[in-house]
């Protein structure tokens, strides 16, 4: 089956259309620090407004555990959405209830309103299908159709993502179409050399994608906190660095499999080691094989790849025709430990081919480090969803839209 797209819904003029976006943006005391996901929702919303639909935007924000919490309110998001659309965007301080129903019923053609955080309602994320369906039914009672455009949540079986699409006529928005188009290019005959760059904190989070991609790629580049489990698998001492000791044997197996397949696994040769986890921590560059032999000894903690490693990673990336990157190389939030991530990001901007930044912390990093979105082929809005797609998993939110 193929993905149902906006055209499958027919004319939407005068129809009340729920749009499930992923507007889960970072906030600092109510101020949005990265509006990338809001900007990504604009094309679908503009298309619906042009058609004369009466648009009802729903989303989650953070993890408020099924209860009202003002620090997770979508009100600042609604304000920013209005600025980006150049339209008046209403806001309702509840998701379902009399006020929400009344406001949605009063919409006119081409008008848009944002409802409050879905996760203020326990039914949204309940493990009980009956509870999820009941909440989805409340949402469905306000609308004629639903457009799913929150790619960052399609791997979740949640009321607004899965059950709602089985109650109302449903279709994917343009963002999900775009994301799937890019991911298909990564999985169906990608141009070679094909390089996957993986970082972030835990190797266990990436084992599925490593397993699935090993037969399909030419290079796997490993940085971030997960590099220490790989280095430990080589027999290196990693000091007090993040380490998943229970995964060492698994990693050894992947290294042996990569060798048998002729896949080049590129690991750090040097590491920036600090005396603690702090932005002003004393630090030094040490050889990867002797991290615990430096001035900090066994108490040293690796917080970034070293300059030689960054240069090697960049050479591999620049020589590639397809690059997928998920996970920073170090603690990029601290300027002293951001250079590895910066160097990798810069190398991606110099690739003659397809480059994909796989959402999550990688997307946040490139923006914090002052790169612009258009310097990359694609910046995904869904880190977890992208990884699960590349693992070959079936994603509930896509299955509900006919994607099998």
C-alpha cells in the first residue's frame, strides 16, 4: 500500500481539518530557542489555508505526564506560528472540552487555531488502547479529517498519531512526504560511497541501525559518548567516560562483521579528556589508546573527539556521495567541547551529494553552532523516527496512513 497524501482527501474547503504537527520545540523560560520544527510545519498549513480548510493544529510539547503544566504550554508556539505564517493564529488553553469544541466550531474558512498540549491528557500516551481510542474519539468529534504531519512521532502508537487516523479520513502532510522521500533515497540504492556518522550518548540506542545498515554502507564513523564502548571493545582504557560495559561483546561482534563485509569503521584516534563534566573543566587532548594515562588518570572523562579524529572524520565525509548523520561528536553545548561536532557539520556542507542530518541533537547542534538549514541536503524533524525507519522497523503512524 502507498501513503495517502493530501490529494486523497478531496476538496477541504469549509472542512474542519485537524493537523497533527510535531511542535515539540525547546523552550527556555517560555522563549523558543529553536523554531525549526515550527518552520517545518508551515508548508502543509499554508496549503490547507489556501484550500479554505478550517485548520485545527494539535501537538505535544515535552513530557508533562498527563497533567496540566504551564511550562509545557503551547501558547508561545502558537504565537511563533502566527509570526511565521503572517496570519492570526488563535490559541485554546485546552485540547478537548467545551471551550475547544466551541472555538473549533466557530472557525471560518482559512482560519487556524492551536489547541493546548496533547500530553496534558493521559489518554494521548496511555498504554491502554481503549483509553487512547476514547481520547482520539474526543478529538475526532471536532473535525471532518486529519492530516498527520508530525514525522517526529510516527514511531509512536499514540492516540493522535495512530487511533485518530483510523477514526477520521486521514492523510500525510507534505512534511511527512518529504521526510519519507529522503529516507527512501538512503535505503534504496543510495549513491556511493555511503557514509553513516553516529554519535550521541549511548551505543545501545544505535545498535539496531548499525545492524541494519552494515550490509548497505561503505563507512561507519563513530563519535560521541558511544565511542567509548567501541574503544573499550578494542581493549582501550576509557577512564571515567560514558561506557556501556554490557554492550562491549555486542560491539566486538559488529566490528568483526564489518571487517568481514569490508565496511570501514572509523573510530577516534584522539579524545578531548576533561577533569569533570563542566563547561570550564580543565581538559587535554590524549591518544584514544591511552586516555587514562594522561594528567587526569582514571578520573578523566572524554567529552569530545580530538582534532586529529575530527580531521579524519571530515576527510571520509567529504569523499562520500551520501551521508547520514545522527548524534553529536561531543558535548557541543559546552564551547570547549564543540569542535568535533562543528568539524563534522562543516564537512557535511562540503559534500557533493546527499547529506541528511538525522534530527534530534544533531539538528539542534547545527543551529546552535550557527549553521543554516540550507547548508545541508535535509535536516530531519525526527531523530528517533529516522533511526527506526533506517532500522527497517514498521512505524505505527505511517501504517495508519497506508504505508506498509
